[in-house]
């Protein structure tokens, strides 16, 4: 017997369309291509150089010799394959597109909202645009990246998507926050 499986986002049915976007907004990404790249022993510099060479990918620090690579231009099925070809024997690539969920928190109070549950200094001088770190957001491990002066991306394991959004809504209860699926 053949089964027809469909990819369903873990937050389908839990958040819906909003009537108006508020000053602070949490956008949940439906289908973002995500891969983990691990540099081969002694090949960290070469792998890093290839990842940032042409700007085709958004490579974020995830640990020594480890990057989280995101792409809106690639399909989840093709990102890992293209990275593997480009990196060759300099690194190992693992597709995480269906295993992780990405959300974007933006707005004038984004850093203050995150400060309610993240234990790092989010001041623009201490955590500038382009910086990424693996941190705890309340009780969840996330990769946090500053992608704009008032914009942060959080990537978490897919099974924690609901808890992450719920935690962010609680952290933002003193602020005007809207939540919806991303439209970009």
C-alpha cells in the first residue's frame, strides 16, 4: 500500500492570519532551507572561505568549525546537495530543513523582548548585525542571529516550535506583538 505524505508545519492550526501587523512582529517561516556544515579536521578555514565566498548562503556560527546555513533561494532538497558539491572534502553537510524551524522577531522592542529570556547582551555594540550565537531562550536551545538593527532570527528544533512561539509571546506580554506566518 502506498502512502502520500505531505509536509505540514508544526504550527499549522495554532497561529492564524492576523488583521494587522503590530509594531513588534514574530514571523514564522514555513519552508526555509537549512543545513548544518561541519568542517573536516584541519579544514575549518577553507570551509569558512567557501561558505562566505559569493554570498549565496547565509552561514551562521554554530560552534568551532560548525555553521548553520540558511537559504530562501534554495529548495530544502537542493541546499545540502549544493553545499556538499561546493565544499567537497573540506566539510560534511547535513540537511536540517525538516528538522528545524525558523522565526523572525522584529520591531522596536525586539531586543527588550528577547532580554526577558535570553542570557546574553543584545545591545547593538555587543551583538552587532551579522552576529550569531547558540543560546538558551528560556528553556530551549536556539541559534540566535541579529539580522538587522531591530531584527533577530531564532532557529530551533522543529518539535520545539510551539514552545518557542509560546515562550516568545509570554516574553512579549508587556509589548505590542503580532504573530503570523512569514510572507517573504
